[in-house]
C-alpha cells in the first residue's frame, strides 16, 4: 500500500470540512430533516474531541479522571465569553450575531478564542494533574471530581449582589444558575453567538484524533503506557512518572477546554452556557464513550463518542416519531430512556467485553497476542532481517 | 585507592520498628561483578531499592563515582528513581516487573526514552530527529533482544513469555538504558543447573561487552561463587562478612547465618524457603 503524503491528506480533510460547512449553511430550515443530521455531525465531532482528550489521561496514562466536565465547562464559559466580546469589539452587527455566522466571520473569532481556551485549560490541567503524583486510583478520581464540582459551585454560588471585587464580579457575570448569555447589549443579553460549524468542529476533532494516534505511537505514548502499567519499573528505566502523568493531564485539559468552547459557540447552538455543562453526569457521559469504545484506543474512543451521540439523538427521534403515532408514548421521558439505554449498554460491555469494543487496539490494527507478528510498520523493514540473521547464526 | 564505581557508607533503612538495613557499607570496584548475598529477609532487595531510589535511606550515603580518577561523585540518596536511572544505574526486579500490556520490544523501547533528542511536540510532529532516534532506538532494542535470545518473540506480549525469558527480557530492558551499573536481583531464580551455567557466562559476557559493573543478588551459590569477584554478606540487615568467594565460603559467621546458628558445614541447612540449591554457601561451586 502506497502512503499518501500528509499534505495531501490534510488538504483533502480541510476541503471536506469546508464542503460540510457550506452544505450546512445551504440547508436553511431547521426541520428535523437533513440539517438535523448535519447538526448531529457537529455534536458528534465535539464529543469525539472530548472523548479523545479524556482517553489520553484515562486510557493511555491510566489515571482515572472523573472531572473532565470541569475542563469542558471552563472552556465553554471562557470560549463563549471571548467569542461574544470579541464579536462586539470587531463591530459585527448585533443582528448578525443572533443568527449563524458565516465561515468567513468565524475565522475572525475562533482562532483567538480556541488558542486562549486551550492554553488556559492546559494551565489548569497542570494544577489538577499535580495530585496525581501522590494519589492513585479512587483517591485521584475523587480529587478530579472535586475539581469539577468546585468550578461548578463557584459559578453557581457567586451572584451579582455578593460580588465585591473584580474576580467575583467576573464570576458573577457568568450568570450563575441562569447561565452565561453573553454581554448585555442595551436591555437584552447578546447571547453566545453560533460560530462553529462542521469546518471547525469536524476539522478539530479529526486533527485531535490524528494527533492522539501519533502520540500513542510515539516514544512518549509508549512511556505513558509504561507508567500506567508499572510506575516503579518505568522510573527504573529513566521514565519520570510525574512528568508523564502531568503532561497527560495538561493535554487532556486543553482538548476538553477546546471541546467546551466549541460546544458553547456551535452553529444553531443554545446561545447560552449553563453550569449543567460541568455536572458529574457530563463527565460520566464522556467516560461512557471512552469505555464503550475501548479505553486506550484512540479510534475506539472516537467511535464510542460517535455511537453515543448517534444513539442519543436517534433514541430521541425514535421516541418523537413513536409519540406521534401512539400518543401514549408522549409521556415517556427521553432523558430517562437514554439513561436506561446507556446504563444497559455499559453493563453489557462490562459483562461481555470488559475492554470495550476495541480494547486497546486501533481500528484496522491486528491483534498482537495471537502469535502472528504484527504487520511491519514502515520503519521496521530491517526487523525481519535482523531476526533472521539471529536465527541463522 | 581503588577505583570504585559505587560506594555505600553507613546506610540504614527502617520500616516502622524493623531495621531492614543497618549500618551497611561497601565499595563496588569499577568493572567488577560484585555479589550481595544473605538469607531470606537479610535486606538485599532493600539495598537495591535504596540504591535505585525506590526507598530513601534514613541514614548514610550512596555515591556513584565517575570514571576519571578523582572525578565527580554523585550522591544518590534523595534523588528520584528516574534520575538515578538517568545517572546510569539499571536494575532487574526479584518479582519480575514487566509492562504487562506491552509487547516484548515495546518493553525494551521504553528504556530508550532517555536517549531521545525530540520532545513531545517533535515526536508527534515526527521531525527528522524523532524519526532518526526512533530508528536508532529500535535497532538497538533488536540487537539487545537478539543477544538475549528473544529475537523471534519481539512482537509477542511480554507476559506471554515463559518465566526464564521474562527474566532475560528484564535484563535487555535494563541494558537499553546504557547503564554503568547493573543491579541484578536473583536472575537465576527458577533456573536449572544448565541454565544457571549459561547465565554465568552471560553475565560475564555482558559485563565485558557493555563495560558494566554488576551487583548480583542471588541465592544460587553455583552462580554467586562462580561469577563474583567479591561478595558482601548481609544477615538481618547487618554486614557479617565481605571477601572473595573462597573467603566468604570459609567464614564461620556466614555458614552460621545460612545454617541457622549451627556452626557445622554439614547437616540440613534450614536457610529459607525459596530455593534449596540456593541457600548453602558450601554448595558445589565449580
Ligand atoms: N516496604 C516494606 N515495608 C516493610 N517491610 C519491608 C519492606 N520491604 C522490605 N521489608 C522488610 O525488610 C526486610 C528485608 O527485606 P528484603 O526484601 O530486602 O530481603 P531480601 O534479602 O531481599 O530477602 P529475599 O532473599 O527473600 O529476597 C524483610 O524483613 C522485609 O519484610
Ligand atoms: Mg529480595
């Protein structure tokens, strides 16, 4: 099989994303029709980004974090705030900001916002990763959960009247339990603009999967897995567990933050960022995606995220259709139905396939443990040679 | 003054009320094969854990000397295990610690991390440096695996190997660090007479080929007496003897320790559970 140059792949990928974006723009009406599915593509992509980033810390590094939603939430608030204020500063008309922005306009707003969000969340990830140097397993999990709850409760707990200094005023401006709706324009709130279409979401998710695969296959990824398997043995061969674990947290946090920002400013988005984004069940959702797909497998986690999202919307749509045919179904709570579905799926996975759909392997990757050697990687042509020589001598 | 690579001075380690190692000191000459023996629970593995930084010595110093006469000395006490490994100290573990979910060659490749120039971004970007280094590290890993007789199982999961191969894989992984000092914790455990003989030859060959200094913890006297140039004997965490193999073998304190206070060289030596050929210093050494 000939290798396609990376530049060509990137070009094809970018063009596809632009095409999707324009297609999205072209589908005008929101009618549970084709645009509904294109919108699901956007949500899929954001979830793929969330699962891919969580997989770095939970799957590759083996540090069980259940506070991923904390980073997603920070990214959502920060991304929403930057984009809406920047849009006003750039004098994009308020009327235009109420509607989906064009791909061109998104280039004015998103690069800055995503870079800032990525860097800020990376820094916070560093701090949250520090306890991983002393704590493991359940204890570390509790710390990460504590982090996301602290963030959520901070946003919830500080109201405009109790804000006395610039910091608390800034937090109060996030809207507490009502959610963040952008800065005030006249009497009304601007609302968080709808900026990120398929170009950004699918593009960034694909890039994240690509980078995560490369990370996993690099020496760094190998060392990360070694730390997961045995910290003492890893340290004994010069791999500093602290450095690798904290780096995993930093990378995961940056990815989660960007996912959150995209969530906040997605096309046909809610226009509002609520504290519910940071609730434990959001973290649990991402964990479900990773575990369904296969913890440690990049493609597995991504496919887990897609499956989760599709089932999520398909069950809703199915219920909607069903309720129209049989009115009695109108009273079924979609969220409860969903929870039941995913809980069942998780139980089945735990019983039948503990390692998830893919285990630690990647899509199209052969099993290593069936005795047959893996297909040689591009750089390993001399491998068989050496082995043969050794056998011959 | 002799040229010593490793110098332990008055080293002490307590676990709660138990003094696992007390006032132990020895010097390991550069390029030598040095034995560290003693009955079960004597503190041998603990000494390895102190040298490699898994535990921190409560008292005493552990120094690593560079080659040049009057050269730099590095204090190892207080350093992180990974830093001590980077300083050139590699080890194997008594109860094998391989990276379970990884293949044989991946286990060795991990130990090549130190010798890479590219950082995280360079590796993900696959810069020229990163690709060159990966290539070099792989080539070296293959060579080491081949020299340990593991060339044909490179891609097998590490834990699928038989016990003896897992021990050799641990040695290959340790050598990947390009260490100055190699600490082997019971490499002969579970080997039969023939295998133990070839292990002896292998340890000598490794020392010569890679210019190593070896410290060997071992119960198998056939191996210890056959391969070590000097031997240090611990019992209950205390040094009871040091000398050449013949000196140690003749030392009444050593015999007593191994035979349970019975100062005869005959009789049933109740020396400790794991290995029977093991525990007797007077056991046949070639
Ligand atoms: N982490 C620890 N916590 C408490 N006690 C320990 C610890 N590690 C070792 N010990 C104790 O220290 C003493 C020395 O143990 P060590 O493992 O060093 O012995 P050893 O000479 O290697 O024995 P063996 O030949 O059985 O391997 C033993 O009494 C052991 O129980
Ligand atoms: Mg021991």
